[in-house]
C-alpha cells in the first residue's frame, strides 16, 4: 500500500516496511517467491513503530495491520538451496460430492514465512494465475501465504515447502463410480465363468467324439474279422477234399 497519514491534520506517516525476499518455491524451472510487508507508523523525529503497537485499542478499525504480500517470478538451480530436515510425507484422501462444492486443503509445516508450492496433477498452481484471473479452479489463501488451498475439482494435489514434498491429497471415488466399478467387476467375473463353462463343455464334447470314434473303429475291425475268417475255413476244407 502507499504511504498515508492517520488523518488530514495528522503528522504521523503510515508506511510499509518490506522484509527480504523468501526463497524460490521451485527449482530447475520457473517458480515464484514472496515477501512480507508490515505496517509502521513514524512521527517526526521519532523511530518507526509497528502500527499495532502504536494504535493500541484503536487497531481494531485499522485495515493495514495484516501483513501485505508481494510475489514475483524466480528461477534458481536445484543446487542453490538447502533442504530442511523434514523427512516424512503425509498422504490423505478427500472427496467432493457435488460439482459446485469446494474444499479447503491445509499443508502441514507450511506458513506465510516459508516458500510454499502447490500442484494439481503435477501442474503448478501459481499466485500469478490466481491474481491475474487466468485460473479460477483454485484459491491460494493470502492470509496464510499459501498454507491453505481452496479447491473446486477432483485432482491429486501435492504441497511442497521449501521445495520438499510434505503432503499429497488423493481424490476418493464417488459412490456411483464405486458402484459402476463393482458392477464391471461382477460382469467380468460372470463372463469368465461363462467362458470357463463353455470351455469345459467343449472338452467333454471332444472326449465323447473321441470315444465314439474309437467304438466305431473297433466295430469296423470286428466286422472285417468276421468276413475274413469264414473264407479261410472254406478254402481249407476244399483242399482236404481234393486229397
């Protein structure tokens, strides 16, 4: 905010004192960094005093007490930062019941004082897209510096603090989707059983056909044997009669 005074006749000057820029929230690719500004009041010939301390009980009506937030683009190499000592990742599930429903997600360890980065299906959710009105599918909470994220659609959300993954939120399937999956599994099982029964029936039929072929072959062999045996007997008798 611009410098101002408490009133037209007041000699106090209200201004914002900005802190140093925080680290970039991504490395090896374009990211963003933020810095905080705090309200101060300065009287002539006196040192600046924080607005909340100067105003005392009057601070309730003053709108500049909340820290201001500035964001700018940044690009750093991944070797230019020091990772924290946090070595755990949280996993959680969420569900949006209706298309018009929204939900707040909270990133543990994140704060307004640390670099925070959110992703939806591995796509960065940036302050630039939000503040410029290019993306309305999410809302980064400015008062928490991005610790909280408001979502309006199903996706896999990840939160990084100082470029380290802290939490991943996975969408739960809706009841109708679960029911559809269950029915599909039952249909697949039913199709498998039908296929198995059909295969078993084919196997039995093949065995019966094989048995029928064997029986037919044996019958033909027996018939041929009966035809040949009598002919040999008659020929033998004729020879004996000649002698």
